[in-house]
C-alpha cells in the first residue's frame, strides 16, 4: 500500500507535505487500533445476517473468535 501511495503521488505530481504525512500516519494507526480490537476483543465487522441478528438480540458485539480461542488456552 505505501508503494501504491508513493507511485500515485509521483504520477499525479502531488506534493507530500508534513501535514499530509501526519494525517496519513494517524489514519493508518487508527485502522491498526481497529484491527487489534477486531482480532483480540470484539468482532467489529458485521457482514452476515447472523451477525446482525446477534447484535439485535444481545445489543452488544460478539467476542472475537481469536479472543475466545486464546482465553480457552490459558492455564
């Protein structure tokens, strides 16, 4: 992805300023935090009808599969 961004910037003549770099870094880190939460805490992605029904029935997000697997392996 960084290579695509750099190539696009070079081809379109974008000037990458410090503000742009900081904005992209904050955005990328925000997505990293959401992925961490999605894998290790709660399932943030609701992509099936069963997920929607679970959310409507329980009024909370599902526990992430990896989180429950890791909890089952604790000694």
